């Protein structure tokens, strides 16, 4: 197990992952954020270098986190060899098994390894899976217009209570803290109504993905989600990111929006594997 710490190593890794972005988008997004200021204090673990077979991105051990907080303790995973990934997961100290944590990855072997590891470690396990969509050339995205009196803006700390109330995973102090950090650290965009209140928004997360895309019920069906997705995709592209979105399988409306804008739907699901200590 090695921790990649030098800027030259991390830049080379980003270049390698960008070439296989359709398979490595979770860890690629994390590495991109590390190389652009590392606002979430993450680090990269590999089984070997430079011919790696497995990668984990994780919160830096020097930064204290709440052991019960699955939002603070999020790992990204990618492997070229499934056995190497299992070894990195179970037979090294790459993962802090005394914490609750989430592992994200788009390979079925990541889900299988997490399920087996949770049983071996006597942890409670849950999971969710999402459909990944890769962004096309942002200049080719269809432009959407806003209603008169509405304008594009950015979210700020005063909006976090609303974000926490409307997020399917929100409602707790931990989720509030996580959303506040997303707003503070990463690009986001929203639509403000004539009174200056956000009525639609989308954020970026530590893995370079769209997060908590939402439109208030009374304002749906007007193309606001499309307008925001296009705008944030262009922002991310300008900053050097390869943008992607994750959509719940039951969210048919958002799937149609992605496909209308020209996003590429990938065949494999992205898994969020949650490990609970109790």
C-alpha cells in the first residue's frame, strides 16, 4: 500500500484516469479535486505505483472526522484487478473499519467486496445504485431560457437549511454539515426567483459529480434543471473537470433531462456501499 503524495504523481495519475474516464470516473473526479486545491482533504492510496491495480481515495487520516458520519467518511474505489482491490480493502490499513463509511465505485466487484467485507467485519451493510451519465462537449449542450425576473446565481450558507430539508438523505446535523461544506468548497449554481429565493439548484461533490439537483415542486416542468445542468457542466469544463451525473433508477424525469441534453448513459451502475458499525 502506498500513499501518493507528490504533485507529479497525482498529476500523472489524473492523466492516466482521464484516458479511462468512463470506467474510473469516481476516483478520477476525486483526484481532479485533490489536484485543484483538495478542499475536502483527501488522499490517494494505491496497491503499487506506477503500475497500479487498485486505487482508493479517502479522507486524510490527519484530519479528524466523526466516526459515525457516513458523509464525512467517503471513499472512492477503482481497480484493474479485483483480487488486488480485495487485498487493498481487507489486508491493509487503507480503510478505517472502526468508522461508519461509504465506498463509491462503478464496478460490480466493488459492491461484492464491500458486501463480503461487511460480513467478515460484522458490520451492517446497505447500498444504493445510480445510473451514470457522462457529459458531452458542453458547447454542444442545448441552451435553456429562464422566466422573466429569475436569474442564475450561487448558493450560500443561508440556503443550507433548505438544501438539508429537500435532500432525500438530509435532515440530520451530519447531512447539514456535509451540504454546507459542498456549498463552501465546490462549484454550484441555482436559480433565484424575483424575491431572491432559490427555487432550483445543483451542487458538485468531492468526486466531481452533480449532487442534490432539485427544483421546488411549484416550479417544476419549466426546464430549470436543464438550464442549471448545462451551466454547471460548462463551469466544470472550464475548470478542467470531466463532468458526470448520477441518477437514481427510479428518477425517470432526470434521466429524460440528461438524455435530452445529450448526456451519455453508461451501461453499468455506480454503487454507494455503506458500512455501519452498529
